[in-house]
C-alpha cells in the first residue's frame, strides 16, 4: 500500500502519537524502500549495459539520460539506506 498523507495524519490524534500506528507506518515505509532499492539496482544495471555496449548509447541524448538515471539511482539507494538506518533506530 503506498504511503499517503492520510496514512501520516492517522498516526497522530490531538497531538498525541499512537505508537502502534507509527511502528506500522515505519515498517510499511521500510518495506517499500527495500523494494525501490531493488528496482533502482536493476535500472542502474541496465544503464551500465547501455553505456558499456558500443554503438548502443552513442548519441549524446542517450548518454545524458543514462548518466542522469544512474546518478539518480545512486541517490535513491543512498537515501533508502539512510531511511532504513533511521527506521531501525526507532
């Protein structure tokens, strides 16, 4: 289930945070992050293949798109790892 604003708002009622709902929210968010990291890893592998095979990504546009996708993937993995680290500490 995707995380929505309503899911975040349901964790607090009158300024009092419900610990059970917060833990469920964190667990759901952590599992979604793990799935996204897996998808990004596959996407990064495809970017590397496109850039590594001669004559496949020879246009400037293809190289730029693959490079940007690769850098965004690195950022996503870094952010996901940090989120999982903070979720474990809670």
